[in-house]
C-alpha cells in the first residue's frame, strides 16, 4: 500500500513537472536531497529554460512565482509522506490492522494528490498564458525530446 501512495505522489510530482517541462527533466525531487538544494536546482533549471526562451523580466517573475508556489505545494507532500509511512507501519504492526483507517488514509492521500495535480494543471496554463506563441512552440519542441522512450 505504501508503494501505491508513493506511486500516486510520484504521479502528482510528474504532473507538476508540466509547469517547467524541460526545466524539471530528471525530476525535481531526488532521494535524500536537501529541500533547499532541490529548490535551488529547480530554480536554476527553470531560469535556464527562461534564458533559452528569451523571456522578458515580467515573464520571468510570473513563471518563477508559479514555480515557487508549486514547489511549496509539493514539499507539503514530502512531510505527509513521512506521516503516511508511520501510520502504515503502525497498522502493519498491529495484531489486527484497521482496514477502514487504512482505506480512509488512502482516500485522503489520493484526494490531496488529485488537488495538487489540478493545481499543477492550473499552474501550467498560467505559464502557457504568460508565454508568447513562439515561446510555447519552442518549449514544446524542447519537451518532445524528453517524452516517452
């Protein structure tokens, strides 16, 4: 069940990656990395993409604000993941795990991930609207290189 939650969280992270497309190539969250280090890495990648797009100062401000907002949302899930792990371990260690409690936990985490995925879609549209058609086309070409393999 823990793998299901991690897979769902990973899905939410991937969805949020749409915001930065190629900027988050390789994923913004590594295992065991410091959150500040990850934030700096992601900021650097987003700024690199903005450089490639010749983004205006106003576009940079808007896109970086979206990145910051989504990064904060995703970092909330990291803390929740630890709580979820502890709750799952406690139930596993019990003589009779509480099925209803476990199902409720899964439902709660799934709802949180869905809400975050919806926020990621809204953020991606916000970034889309901040870019010119030429910038969007350039970013789409870059993103195609990182598609399914």
